[in-house]
C-alpha cells in the first residue's frame, strides 16, 4: 500500500515546476503500477500548448475555469469543476486557464517524474532507467 499527501510532495523532486503550471506527482513509473497520477495546477492567464505523442492522458478538473482547444479540429470545450477530458488519440491541444485550474491527471504509460514539455508540447517517453 502506498499513501502520500500533497503536503509531503510540495517542495520535493515530485513537485515539478514549469512557467505555466506545476505538477505534483503522487504516483510515478517507479511505483510499478502501470500509470502515473498527478495533481496539476495551470496558472491563471496562461496558455499551455501540449501534445502527448507518447502518452494517453485523462484529466479531471477539480477547481477553476478554462478552455480546452483541440488544435486539430478547432473545437473548444469549457473546463470547470466536474469536467473530464481524455486525450485518447494524442490530440494537439491548448489549455487556456482563465483562473488557476487544478486538475487530477492520469498518464499511461506512467511518467518517471522528470518530464517537462519539449518545444512541441510533448513529454519524452522516459523509463525508470532514464530517470
């Protein structure tokens, strides 16, 4: 059994910071359960361009308001508490955060904890040996 609290993660190597977001990583590849679980905050007034070419991601909004834009179709979706989206076809997307948007994210395959978006918005596919 694994039990972790947010207060124990903040400020550690599991608390990954980027210019438009922070990701507190509760479950990582090293836990060997087949997925990773993140508490992520996208900062108010920012736009984050992402493309998970190597991962499937499910995102559940628990706080805040924003807009998800599918760059491939132009579709726009309101993001607010209670809304989930699944990037099951590796869609290029942008999250425009109107307020701080707090989400719970699940990745498959799991991330190692060291990933940040590259110039294309992609997380590299790292293994535990890479970390």
